[in-house]
């Protein structure tokens, strides 16, 4: 998210106030913040062409499975 599109502290604060945590603790809120940052980074990646299609992901997973299967039998 470098200089492309920043998520403001106010926006994050607003989203956290609206979200309900599973256990209502600080750690729950911290997890929510971690999740929101991950989503924002994912959106930035998609906007800037750093994503892959489901077909490409499926192919990568198959290749990884095959190489692991050969290595560990």
C-alpha cells in the first residue's frame, strides 16, 4: 500500500468500532485490525495486477502436490 492508497487511522478506527469481536477482548480487536490490513493489502495487490486467477492457483497447487508426493512418497 506504499503511496498508492493509504487507509487512514480514522477509517480503521471506524471499522473496528463497528466490528464485533468473537470474544470482545483487545486480542479480538487486534485480530480484526490484522484482518482489515490484510484485506486492504489484497485489494491493493488486485488493483495493481499482483493477483492470480483461480486456474493459476489450482495449477500451482497441483505442481506443489506432485513435487511433495515424489519427495515423500
